[in-house]
């Protein structure tokens, strides 16, 4: 099962993010039910491995925190793959991600080597970025400059399965973990 660990958001935040996406006329928008902040991408895992991981994650102790969703940005501005909402780094998020990564390793799984860059993907443009998208994208980003969303209280995170379908990814929550001591 293709799986990952992520923070998802309360309905009010999802609705606000969807309103931000509504102004975008290009790219494949992430549907509201898929909006998340990835803490760890696990790739294909069997049920036994996920059960071991579930036990590890159940023991994780991390503090709830307030997350500030900052401005919009493009991953690789020349030929962007995706548009994302930035996240103001806070020590609690860094500590949570480190704790999750340690739990994943204790469960015998390996993590991608890339550095953790917290973000919420809003839209994808595909590997062959079409330069015709540049103008509408630049206009959209200019219109959205200074975007500020209300801070969101993060009180849990979850383990998700991701099924890749022709019409996009379908996520299913496998387990949820409350933050707190
Ligand atoms: O947080 P986002 O939506 O940017 O891109 C995938 C998505 O990230 C990422 O895991 C999240 C849930 O699918 N992902 C997919 N394949 C990956 C890989 N091989 C990956 N991250 C790292 N390595």
C-alpha cells in the first residue's frame, strides 16, 4: 500500500484554502479532501510494516501547535512542478516531523533523503511545464501577494494510504494520532 504520514486541516481551513485555489485558472488543483502537509512519504508498504509503524506512532509524544500558513510559492520557479502554500517553521512542527521520522526508521522503513520542507501543495503542473502557463501563473501570484490565512490549531496527524487513479490520487485515513502528552 502506497502510504504517507501527514497533517490535515479542519473544514474551515480547507474551505479557505479552496477559495485561494479558486482564483487559479491553470494546473491540476489538489481537491479539498486531499489537502495536507506531508510529514513523511513512505512509499509502498505491506500491512505488517504498517502495523509496526502504527505501534511506533502511537507512542510518539509531541505538542499540539499553531500553524501559520504563509504565502504562495512555486516549486522551481522556471519550470514549476507545483504551487504550494508555505508554512512558517515552528519548533513544534520540526520536533513532530523529527519524531515521526524516527518512528518510521524504528519501524524499519527508509525515508526519502530530501530535506523536510513543510508545504501544502495546491496545484500541480506536470513534468512538462508549458511556458504558456507562465503568464496566468504570474498574474495569479501577483494577485495573491500578501495572502494571509488565519493560523490553524494542529491537534493530530494521520497515516494515509494513497491510491493512484487515472483521475488523481485517492487518500484513505488508516490511523490518527492525537498530539499531547
Ligand atoms: O505533500 P505533497 O502533496 O507535495 O508528492 C507527494 C505528496 O507530496 C509525495 O508524498 C505526498 C503524498 O503522496 N511523494 C510522492 N512520491 C514521493 C517520493 N518518491 C513523494 N515524496 C517523496 N518521494
